[in-house]
C-alpha cells in the first residue's frame, strides 16, 4: 500500500499538480483560497519546502516544512498536512511526516513544531506516534486587518 507512494520535496509543479493541490487545499481548509502564484512562490522560497506524496505520479498528499533562523538556533514548523480523501488510510500522512522529520534531523533543526486542533484525535495519535510531543502551551494568533 504505502510502499507504492513516492514522497519528495517538490522542485517544480505541473498544471495537473496544481489542480490536485487545489483539491487538497479544499479538504484542508474551508476558508482558504487556492492561488497558483502563491504556491509557486512557496516552492521557489528558500526556507519553504513542499513535500508531496505521489501515487503512480498523481499527487495525493502534501505537507509543508518552513525553516527559519532564530538567535537560539534553526527552527522548523510543519504546516498544511493533508492527504486526499480517496488515498486516506494507507499510511501516506505518516510517510510525509517521516520525510519531514528526517529532513529536519539532516538540517540539524533545534525544534520542529506543528499544531493541530484537539478534535482531530486520529491526527494527534499519528503525530504522537511519529515522535511529536504535546506541550503545555497557549498558542496565540493575531490576524492583521486588511490594509
């Protein structure tokens, strides 16, 4: 099952890839809008890596690794982990997360963080099983008003 899946950092994206990413984004967020130029800017950004999972060449999952330097060391954040509805239950999210954790170790990141809603029980179990540890924290968010 999962052994048929290829996980890699996207260097380029085809039109078909962009269509699949649009579908995945809709499954990830009901409020986010797809923007192909933004996705291309993300792929081209030096400290952002889009990990994609492909089944027979077709993009079926994604996750993003963002890395950045701080005074305390290089840090990372995992964002936008999603596997398409039809490909779920095959271990693809695990493969994406394992690829990201391996890359974070290779880059010698000091920490790798991700957040998930408490209601996402199965995702939380997956994150725990991959080695992420729950922290007692108050994640806070500020949303700037449109200019």
